[in-house]
């Protein structure tokens, strides 16, 4: 993303054709030029890129702006290409915005021209960008590029302060009070890392998005999200040290000096003649010591050589092995070619695109497999067990009572016991933990806490919010994952991104709107073809738009995009802010949310996507043969799986898995214990969900085997469904 792409929005083709073509040349701040010209927004002639962004002057239109003043103005959007106007902001739009701002008085200096407004609902404060900085406003250089006044700005909240009187800023090392304020920020990933805001901003400008990260733990994703939320501008550019001419030239120089005790070369220790006995060879271990070939009786470059220091380390380590021979580059290669035995840790500066690809490739090394991550979370489960009494006819309330019990600890092992309220004898039956978690997740997916068809978002249910059920839902989901439950698989990408990156950095789409009437309003706004139709629609929906805080002045047809966007953000994100925060707190149970935010790509695969369809091969590989079994029956088993996959049976692959394990999919962490099969002399198959085992019948023909399998599996699952009645909660 180039600098001006920050406020990109969909432009109306017809409107663009009517706009004048903007000049494509900008006057770089020449002495005596734009340095003395005032910004049309803040009316200051200061030239301070770190505070106000670059100062640019368009000579043809006699127009000077600070980049941040332009970027944060509330009524202007980038409608042109990067080379048009100023960073893609069209000259005509800039003039309109200046005119609009001339009618607004700054809440700080009381002068007109306040183009930036606080985004908090019902807040009427407007201000110039420099005035906002003076009053410690927050400007977010991401998402909708929101600005917050001094009363509504986001703050960092910490639960307790166990620190001593002062801690050093990890950038400048000056001591500061470890209390979050406007000028003092705390790292979201390292709780003992504190910074001056000014230090962070300078570092962000110098490092750019590719290298700006926590100075303590080196985290970039979580760190950058929090800093963007708190108003730190992170430009998407090469780091300043990457732009220096010949920045790494010294790294391309290789060591050329003979360090042996007695150098035989009459020309001196620095004499180096390639392809001769006076060619200098470096230590193959450290590369910072050298020898002439003749001085160490080396016959060629292919011979290995270690300096005295490295040789003593190798031999004293006790496991010394002579390194394999390897050919080094010829010494007559130019200095811009490879002159180092190993690749340099820093490479010559690349273009931003190429550099980003390299970083992405490096980042892929740290991608984690979801099953490994779930297993790691499972390490915190203690051997001490907690018994849950579950009524399968009312899974939701049974689980809710169990999890809310004051003696329940989510880190204890879970033992499931099924009970039936209609059983007057009070009998208890051991149950499968994974079956219980699978049924619970099905209840959660179909509960009124979520809305949507396949990809779901949180709904607004006042009764559930009053009963704190959103928190309990997040807690249930976290417990299910850590204890080996199934993939949720029903989250929308928008809901998942809100959890990982924050609602302020997430843009919903029309598919997220499950309310038909709201969706129709958005569609009608987006398809409006002229200003009259758009204003008519706004008047028609006046009460609704006013109620949700999305009523805005419509001055051009292109305003429809921001209006539709505002409605989307309100309906999908702002409307459910309270349920979201409650659900998010529940998901923090057992450290699940933190793990999700650390490895979003891995968790997206199980939160936003259903598990892969089961196949004959998957089930065949899943079940292990427990004992020495009947060879013919095992052959019938493999044939049966293939017939089910080919649709030649009334049973499905999911039915077989449910019959044996109670789950309709393979959990991300796998089954415990591993599913197994054995062959017994019986007429029908038997599934043991507590042990994930399946007993196959031994029959004389395959036809009999298939009929018996179909009959037992189909009727067992039907009876279970009838008995459970599938209560839908909450």
C-alpha cells in the first residue's frame, strides 16, 4: 500500500469522468519554495514529517498540504490513482474539503478550518491536526482512519500495577512511570516493556511496517495492531537503513589477512594473489582469520582450514568430526557477487514488493500446524478429573450448570456421565468426552447467540447478554478446543478477524448481514445511480439512519459508499459490541484467545472452515486393527468403506464415525484413544464411544456384512436422535 492508498474507496465512474485531470508533479520541499507555504488545512507552514507527515505543494494548483492533515480529514476520500492530485486525493475533492472545513471552528484554537472530527457518537468536536496533537487526540492510521478527541480517545487498561516506581523506556532507556497515559504506552506482548509515544513514533517511521516490532520479544503482529490502535503511524515503506546508499557494502568485504604465527610471504600479511600459493584462505568456522595457502602448507582452496581458536573449540567439544570438503567461490568474482562462504545476514536493498515477499517467505518458517498448537494448549490439563453430569436431551443447560459450578476448573480433566431425568432409578452411564463436546458445539452453532446461515456472526440477544451467556459460550468453545473437541467451523471471516485484529481493523461485507431489510437498504444505497435517488433513499430511511448514528450529509453520488460502509460497520460490529467483548473474555479461558491471535492462519482453518469431507482412505487410516483379526472381515470392511464413499449405502462416512466415536468429524488434535477395530463372532457391529472402538461382525458373505452394518448403524443413530430430542439452547 502506497502512502496515499490509505483512504481508498470505490469511486463512481461517471463522477470521475467529470472531474478535472489533476497534475502529476509535486514540488518536493525546495528551499524557499513550499517550506514557506502554509498547509491549506491547518494553515501552518511547519515542515516536520514526523509530526505532520510530508509537506507537499502542487505548483500548478498552488496548493500545499501536510500529508497527515489531508489523510485524517473527515470528509475526503482517495478517489484517484496514486499519481493523481496529491497521493490520489483529487484536487477538486481537496478544495471541497477545505470549503467544508472553513465552516467548522476548531475546539482547541477556536479558528475555522477544523477538518477533523471525533468519531465518537454524538461528539461534535472538530479540530486541526496540529491542534489535535496538542490536546493529545488519537489519530488511527488504519481502517477507517478514525480520530478521537481527548475525552473519547482509546486507552490501554492494565489489571494491576506491580511495578516499582519507574521503568526504562526500552528505546531511549530513560526512566518513566509504568502507567499507561497518552505519552507512555505499554507493549501488548511483553507486559514489562514500556515506551515513550514519541520514541515509538520515530522508531515506526524509521523501521516501516516490515521491521517495526516489539523491542523485547520481537513480536510484530500483535504489537503493530495495538500501536495502530493507539495512534502510532506505521508507514508501509522500506526501513530508513535499507534506503542508504551502499548500506551493507562493508558486509560484502571478505577478510584478507594472514594470521598464522610465521607468515612466509615477503610481500606482507595482506598480500593476496588469487590462484597462487599466496592466495589467502579464511577460517571455515569463524571467517575472521586467514592464512596464505603456502603459510599453512595447503595445496588448494578445497582443503579445510581452521584457525587456532576455532580448532581448540572443536577438539575440546568431544564430538569433533572433520568437516566435509566443499568448494568455495573463486576469488576473482566481482565484489557485488558472492564473496562470502555463507550468505550474509543482510542483503542489498530490494524493492518493497520483493522485500515483502522475502519476509513472507521467512515468516512461513514459523507457521504452526493447528494440531500441534491444540496439543500444546492441552499440556495445561491436569490429571485431576472433574465429573460432569450431562443430560443428552438438554446438553446446553447441563454443560452450563457444570461449567458454572464453583468447583469446576477448566484445567482439570473432564469425565462425562450421562443421566436421564426420566430414569426413576437414577442410573448413570459413562459417556464419551469427545461426543459430549461435539454435541455441545452443535448446540452452540445453532443457538440464538449467533446469526447467519453457514458463516455466522454474533447476534444481539438482550436476554443472553443479561445472563452472561456470551461469556459462557466463549468459555465453552475454549474448553472444547483444549480438551480435544471438534473444529467450530462456523465463524465468519469478519468475526474471526475481529477477534484477531480487533473490530476497529475489520471491514465487514454484505454477506455478514443476516437481516433481510438491512441488507436491502445497503444494496439500494450501493446501486443508486444519481444524487437525487440517493437523497430520496436517505430521506426514506431517515429514522433508521438517525437511530443507528449513520445519518450523514450527502453531497455527491460517491458518498453512497461511505454511507453503506457505515451501516455495515454498525450492524455487524458496533451493534454487537457488548456481546463481542463478553464472548472475547470467555475465549481467553486457558489462553485460547492469545494463541489464536499469535497464530491466526492456523486457527482460521478450524474456525472459519468445516473439516474436510471424510473418505474411505481417511477412515481406513484412522482406525487401527487392535487384535489379530479375521482377514476376510477386514477385507469386507475396506470394501464397505468404498461402497459408502461411492453412495451405494444408506449410511454415510459421518454416520460410521459417529457410531464408533460420537463425533461427526476428526478433532484438530485427533482422537484419544486412537480409534480401533476388531472382528468378533457376532451378527451386528458394536460401537464403543468411550474407547473409540468398533467391533465388526464376522459374516460369510460381503452382502450379509453390508446389510448388517447398514442396519445397525442407521437404526442406532435414529434411536439416539429420538431419545435426545436435541434441545436447542440457550
